[in-house]
C-alpha cells in the first residue's frame, strides 16, 4: 500500500487527515512525538521509544496517557498499511482549545496522530560504506532539548543550511564552543580506542540508538564515555559517527571539509555496524519465532 494515517483512532489517507486550527500542537508546538523504525512489520526498540514518549509527556505536564492502547493503534495502522519496512511517526498534542498560552483547565482530550510510511534504506546503506560530509552550525535551540517536542525550527534551519551546502547533516556547537549533537541524529566520536559522546542532560536528546550503541560497545569490549569537545577537537578525532533511527550507524567522512581520520569509515565504526546488524537480526529471529509459536498455538 503506502503511507497511512491514524488520527484519534481513525484510519485514513494522510492527504485526507486534518487537525482543527485551535489544536495546541498547531498553534504552539505544544506536542511531543516519536519516530520508530519498522522492520518486517515490527517496531525496533519499541519499549525504549515508548519510555521516552512517556517521559516527554510527563516533562510537559500532560495528563496520564494510555500507552498500551497507543501501541495497539500503532500496530493496527502498520497492518492496515501493509508496510513491512518503514517508519512510524507518532505525535500527541495537548488537544484543541481556544488560543491562550496557559494549559486548558480542565484538560481537554489530546490529539493523537500516527503515520506509517515505507522507508527505502538503500541510499543510507550505500552512504554507510563511504561516510558522509557534515558541517557545523550554531546551536540555537531551546534549553530543554531532552524533551522530544515538535518545536524543531532550530534543528530545521541548521539542517536546511547544511543541505544547501551539499552536506548530509549539521553538528551543533553551543555558545561555549562545545559540540552538542546533530540536528536529527546523535553524535559520537572515537579517540584512543574509546567511544565518546556529549553528557546526557537538557542540551541534547536522549537518543535511543545512542543507548543501543552504548550497550553494543560494552558487548564488544569498547569503552564508552561521556565528554565535552570543541569543534576543533571533534575534527581531530580518529572517527566520528552519527547514529539514529533511520540513520543507524553512519560514519562521518568530513566536518566543514576537513577529513575525520583517514576520511573513510574507521575500525570502531565497522565493529559497531557489525554489532548493530547482529543485534537487529537476532531480534528479528526472536520475533519471527514468537509469531510462529503463537500461530501454532492457535491451530492446536
């Protein structure tokens, strides 16, 4: 099939989907979202994404939200779309109310949007073999980047500027000169045989693929530490890597035109890519085995 939306539980084509003009997600960006990768019809790192969504809702003081019902609607939409390899986008807004900055009191029902779309990994897979060029841009975002809200204009402006220069991504540099993360991916770098990343806190998003990478690093015996680096220090690293839901493990070839290491994917990147692939295939095999057992139980 193709792209399919589910708005407040109702399935429809995305071009037919609408939200009221007084929806607070539309007026204020008063909403949170998640994007999850679909492999063979199942959501990868599903529990991690749900925990982050729950945290985002809590940090923005949303009323309690039934995540079990949300998961049911997500899989209903995936099945109806017939998408096996794709992405699922989930957005929850504070709902529809007359325009005023204060939250509606009493609270109004939230607006929930689910969009399932096919995703072709071919172009990204090719780039993972060569590495990508990125550029640096000032980090002009708000001070709670750890909450996954739809307030993304700072990210959008930096990313668009990068694309205009022919770059794949933009890495962001704060007012103190330290690199934070990239516009839609987490940033890692390698020095002296270890993987490093910006400390978790309000200035970066808590990346699900970053967390997975940290677990994989421990599994294959590579130290993973948090640190702060300047742009010059990042450019002098042995390797630099972007990680994310659709990006997976993407090596950086150059930053602002300067090669990182040899300018090609390095040995730590290659080990992480292999470990990621193995972890994914193991999860897919377990999921397939579970479905087979469930089908057999129904027949018996």
